[in-house]
């Protein structure tokens, strides 16, 4: 029982971060709306207020989606590590459905605790951000009531998504057989996953349907900004297809990145580890792919938004005078919030990598027994972390640039009263920050797993059943 409680700490952390994000976003959006309404320039612009409300709604939906995917991956990793324990319960008479229901119940409890923590932390974060913005004169003092009943909605969303994600992530329980209690269990390899035609067909259908909705959103956005909602649905549907097909999408990227790691035994083994078990690798990378895609999407959309507003200011300076300050505040606030969402994804990768190393005791022990030194094991874990991080970052940048342009086009294509083509802004500074963050994440994600792997003694590891 203690092991089960300890296993749920990563899920609790993700739920708490998701709750904090949703509540903070709701409060900050209210603060921005109050500041915009009080401003002499932007307060008279219905378009600015409308776009702010739309963007806030989009980000809340995205936050719930990110937390659900990360939670499902974390739970799937936890279940993979519990395979033998679950099989033992099956051996003594428990059913697979009972075991899955127990994991779903754990998810419900974790969601309730995480949502409660999120309400308090999100409110405190928004209040601190308001005080800082007023002290630095980034935003004027506003009358905003933090006793906002609406914070219940993101809290409920966190509870429901954590519960449902735990149920979805625990589907592997249905595949556990009692005989696995006395034998070895393993992750499915690429050939086994490739034969799952139902999942692969569903992934292709979702991706194509999502792309079609993205096109509809762009076309509708030429006349009304509400096209961004269709684009949002299209983005979620198409990305869900990518998530389902991650075991097919990520291995080629990981293999390409693996060639950049060098030819040392540790580097070659790390590259093979990342590709040999695509299900495990996809769980570790897809959360970070979502985070990077989200940050890039936001950066491209806001850079395009900034370019359009600055062009309008040059054409009609008397109408758009003084909009720079409010634009900078809006971009800064949403940058912090979207960075929080990326943090959720990064935590998900650290969690899954740590759990993965814990579940590979026999493999690490065998390497030690075959002559690998502690330093080589450490380099292997760091190289594997680097391969996963770089592959996820590159994939996320490519996807985010496409989604960012669609978001900008569907939101701003008709903002000036006539259809216009929105040239995608290229946030070079953001790309640089992402690459630096990827390097930092590689180090952070590999420290604890590498230390744990170095402590594995060959004899003890080989004795594990």
C-alpha cells in the first residue's frame, strides 16, 4: 500500500500544477479585463476585450488537455511498474476490472487533493502577480474580487480529467495475466505496437479530421474571430491523433537525434534504449512535445498579433496611441501562464523518466555485471534524457509553428473588417529560450535517475524477480 501511495506522488504533482494554472489563469484574465476596461484607449475597443476573452478560454481548454495527457502518461508508467503486483492480485483471485477501478479511485482522490491545492496556490500566484505588476507600474490598480465562484470550474475540470486520465492510463491492467506474477513482463516493442491496427487507424482518422477542422477554422476566421474555436477543436483532435500514433512518430525522430550523440558505448546504448521501447519513449516525450508545441503556438500567435497591432498603429496613430504598454503587459502575463503549462509537461517527463529508471533495475544491473562502470551508466542516462528532450523539443517547434499560424490566421484574419493573410511571426528569442530550457531540462531530468541508477549493485539487481 505504501508503494501505491508513493507511486501517486507524480500524478498529484501534475494535478496540483494543473489546478494552479487554471485558477491563476482565471484570476489573471479577470485582472486584465478590469485593467483593459479602465484604460482610456483599450477600454473602448470591443475587439481587444473579445480577443482577450477568446484567448483566455482557449488557454483554459488547452491547460485541461495538457494535464489530462500528462496524467494519463504518468498513470500508464505507474501501471507498467506495477504489472507484477497486479498480476499477483490476479493470481489470488482479484479481477482486472477491480484492479483498474482501484487505480481510477486513486486518481479521483489525487484529483480532489490536487484541485484543492491548486485553488489556494493559483489564487496566491495571481495575487502576487498583481502586486508585482502594480509595484512596477506595469498595470494600474484594479478593483477585482478574488472570491470568484468561477474558480470552481477549473477545479472540477482537474478532478474529472485526473479521474478519467487515470482510467484511460490504466487500460493496460486489462492486459495483465496472472502468470506474469511468476514471469517477466515487458513493454511492447515497435513490431507489436505496429500490429495494433485499430489504434493506428483511429490515430489517422483523428489527425485527418483535425486537419479538416483547422482548414475550416482558417476560412471562418477570414470573417469572424470565432473561427479560432473551430481551429482549437481541430488542433486538439489532430494532436490527439499524433498522441495515439506517438509510438510511430517519435522513433524516427529519436533515431535521428541518437546519431548526434556520438559513438561511445553509453551513447549508442542510450540511443537504442530510446528507440527499442517506443511505448515507453512516447510516454516520456509526448508530454514535453505538448509543452513545446503550446509555447511555440502561443509565441507565433502573439508575435503575429503584435505585428498586426503595430502596423495598425502606424496607419492610424491617433486611434492606437498608447496601446504598446497594454500589449506588452498582456504578452508578458500570458507568457508566464503558458510557461506554467509547459512546466506541467516538463514535470511529466521528469516523472516518467524517473519511474522508468526505477522499473529498469534488472537491465541496469545486467549492464553493471557486463562491465559498465558507474560513470558509464550515468552518461547513458544523461544521453538518453538528452535524446528524448531534443527530439521532443524539435517536434514541438515544428508542430507549434503550424498550429501557431493557424491560430493567428483564424483569430486575426478578419479582425480589420476584411479578409487578410496573416504572415506568421517568427519569435526567434523564444526559440532560443526553448533550446536553453531543453538543455536545462536534460540536466534536471537526468540527475535523480542517474543517481538512482549508479546506486544499483549488480548482484542485487540480478537477484530481483
